[in-house]
């Protein structure tokens, strides 16, 4: 199943895995795919620690880093952004915390979430740190990477990829110098557009040919992978399926919720960051999308507003008497319906490959029958 994307990176399988967990990133790369570490939630100091660990545990296999560089609020300082959050919105969030009996953080403990990499200014140190490590790919999850970033990557033989949800966005990425397009369909977890994977992939492949395209959204098994390849993709970009693998650092309370959920238990909501993102449906998403809500703020204000609240939810999700377990959720795609057991990362990769081979063999048999 070698494709040109495999040749570009020296991969055994054209399977890319996005994860915020370094253990998963290393495990995927060692299993023949390519792990990509999501850097947005890490401070520069913590990112250095994470990447150093991966360097020491990836056995020399290729890996990448995913950053977020939205341009719409470039140059804004976090203090000024905080001033743009209304008192009405702060009261609504505080009301949810009270309604579900979520305790305050212990004295001296602060939110583990902040603006961090949600701007060009804050992502710049992350990029510099990433390029000081032997990464092979830098991915921008939101918008066109700045030209100086693309040039800096290319100067170090690091390829650049970007996630898009429309063919027009893909064209703009290629014109800017992006090397690889990740075409992400409506089914995907996290920030996602309105066009489904089945429709989006061939549109993007035709729009940017001969540039390589990775298919994303609703892909967690070999049959979906085979379908993506049939649509013209050179490989697949996966994310949700790694939240429940044995190596994942997903908390047990959340992991249990994900394993029990079905494909209809997700919702595309602005309640997390202010931009439409597919999330696990919870009382949190329902409240923000309900009639009593003041309405989610635009990005990055919504993320900043809820940073402390989400830290409290995750901290107390396992505490009896707290309603945090009800509120805890995650960006997650509709593939969640197939995530029914905890498996090791290597087994997930091997199962995908085995199922892919079976699917392509079935198509070959059908073609022979047609002749």
C-alpha cells in the first residue's frame, strides 16, 4: 500500500495520526505510520519537554507537529482580548459551574488552558522549538501558514501541511507554498466545515493536482481508508480513534464516555472555541447552544472565557458528588461509534491495514467479475 506520501517521509503505511499525547505519537510512528503532536495546549517550555521525549522514544522514525496560527486576531495581546469578554458571558459560565457543583480550583492552582498557541504571536515560539527537533512535518490546523514560516520549514527540509474544509481553501494553501493538503470532512472531530468527506476529497484532489492530499473525517478503519484512496487521496489523517487507545492519556471518566457513545452522540458546536467544532454532546454543549445562552463568543474569546471552567471540569470529573463527569467532553468525530474497546496503537494500525487489504481485494474481485 505504498503511496508517494510514504516515499516522501519513509513511511510503511500512509496513516497520519494527530494526538496531543506524546506516547501515541511515538507509538504510531514506530508502528509504520506518522504521529503528529498537537502543540496548541502546550507552553513553549512544556512543548520542548514533549518533543525531547518523543525524540528519545520514536526510534528515529519520522513524526510531525501541529500548530494553530489563525490570522484574524494577529497582534492582539491576551490582556486586551480578556477585556473583550462581556460580564454576561462570564456569569453564564459561572452559572454552569454552580449548577453542576464544580468546585473552585485549589488556592494557588491556575488554569492549565490559556490562549497559548491560538494566535500567530503565541504559535511562533512553538514553531521555533519544533524546528529545533528532527521533525519532518509542520501542520497548520487553521488558516494559511505565514510565508516566513513556510520558508523556514523548507530551508530545513521540513514539509508543510494544512487542514482545509473547502476546495477554495486548498487552492489558497497551495498558492502560498503549502506542500500537503489535509482535506477534512464534516464528520471530523474538532474544527470542521460543512462538506462531507465523500464529497470533499475528490473536489480537493482535482483542485490541487498534482499536490498530495490526505483524507480526514470519519476515518478510523481500513474500509474508510480504501474509500479515501479510491477518491484520490494519497493517505489518511486520523485523530479521534487515538483518544481511546491504551497509550492515550485520556482520563478514565472521559474514556468510558467515549467508548459508550454512538455516532449520533456528537454535535457541531461553537461552545468550545467560538468556531464550529464537532464535540461529544454534553450538558455543556446543550447549554451554550440553548435558548438561555448569550451565544458563544468569536474565537479566541470563547476558548479564553471557558479555560478555567474546563480545567475545573477535567480536574473534578472523577470526584463523587461533583457534576463534572456530566460536563466533561472532548472534540470527537462521528467515527466514535466504532470506538468500542481499548486497543493498543500497534493493533489499531495493523487492523486498519488488514481491513484495507481486504477491502481492496474485494474491489479487485468485483472488477474481475465485471469482465
